[in-house]
């Protein structure tokens, strides 16, 4: 199966990025309900699955995410980083004819058997809010840091190489051909869907829980959208080695994580993205580690590169890299 996204000159000029807390919540639920996901998420799944065991709307959620998911679960963000409340408001405002069409297609029932939107959308929004608070909110700082770092990386590619270079590096299943973007699916079906952006443009959404796949909204109401796997997702659930875990009560979890990350030279910005904290917080912790002789810093122009010292390697019981 392939999706062809057709562009006009106006829509090419309106390619933009956004991050979606609601989209990540829905995709996380799809993994937890046993209908998707990759091995990279297993460390997170083990701790997260029990959290939703008592969710009263699980039958509704499972019905909507178990197979092909309705587009109304993924309203296109109107700004780069919307709040969950803003996205849930868009969900609640789903137009009736669109809701009936999408719900009917997922449930396999005729339009006349689809429940009233007013009886489903408020319950759905409340359930998604509860699931977000349990599953996403505790980790959102780290998740957002990974997503923001990905957007920054793609923005530089767009500046340096234009739209063609941007699409070329997004994913191996995405190909730019003149005024048309083709997203190749993994299914064996030879069906081809065509999406016309008109003048609405295209929103690119880096994703954690859709990793490593690409998702395309085949029924856009306004702008077209593509969810692509963000760079660095595997680092989110990486567990520290035993030696580092033993240091955490002494050094603190953040400084221990910094030492783990500094097996190779990294910048302050890269460390902030990896740990999900601010660059100023990274600088403060690095100062303490530098004072203890565990980190060295070398400056090249405006960029500072940090690396753990040989003393730190001995402390960790491992040879220097």
C-alpha cells in the first residue's frame, strides 16, 4: 500500500513541524493494548501496562485503536507544541459526518448504526486525558526533549538543503518526486491512496510511539500530516549499567545519567536533549562533575564538548574508550 501526497506551490511553502501530546497518548495505548509497538518500547511497556488496568473506558479505547485507527483521534495541531487540552478540544469538536464516516469504517458498521458523537467524544476525551496523565505526563519532559531535538535537526536540513533534502532523510519509506510525496507502506496490498494537500500544507510530526514506522492521515480535514519516527527514541528507555545504578544514590540520578552519556564527547545541547532537562541544568551538573575530576570540557568556538575522564572510567570499573 502506498500513499501519494500531492502538493501545490502554496502547500510546499506551508510545510511545518509540530509535536502532539494527544497523538503520542493514542499511539502509546495502541502498544499497550497489544496491537502494535516495537521491541525498543518493551522496557516502558512493562511498567506502563498495569497503570491502565482499571481504566473504565478500555473497551471503547480498544475498539478504536485495535486496528486501523480513525483520523479523528489525530487532529492536526494548529501550533508547533499544543497543550493536551487544546488537542482534546479539537477532538470534541469533530464534525458529525466525519465522526460517523471514520467510526463506521473502523467498527465495520453502517452509518445508521454509529452512535451519536455526543455520546462518544466526551467519554473518549476524558479517557484519553486520564491515560495521558498516567502514561505520558510523568515522562513528557524527556519525550519532548527528544522530539524537540529531532525537529531542530530537521529544520537545519530544510534550511541547508530545502524540501527535497528534508524528505530524503525523514524515512526510508518516504520519497519526494517532483511535486508529489510518496509514502510506501509495509503491507503487500497494491492499493494507492491519494491525498491532495490543496493549499493547506503538510504537518510533519516526529513520534516516539509510532517508531519505527511512518503514519499518514489518509483522510485529512485540513492540512495533511505525516508521523515519522524521531531520532533517539531508544535512548529514552535505556537502563544504566549496574555500576552506574550503584552510583545514583551517591551522585544523584541526573549526574549519574550524565556520566553514562559521556562515554563519547557530547555538547551541552545534546546532553539536555538526551536527559530531558534544560541546558542550564546540564551546565550546573557538569560543573560539579568537573570539580570532582569526573568530566573534562573542551571548547571549540562557541561549542563546548564534554567527556568523562579516566578517573570516572576507573570509578565505573571500565577501561577508557
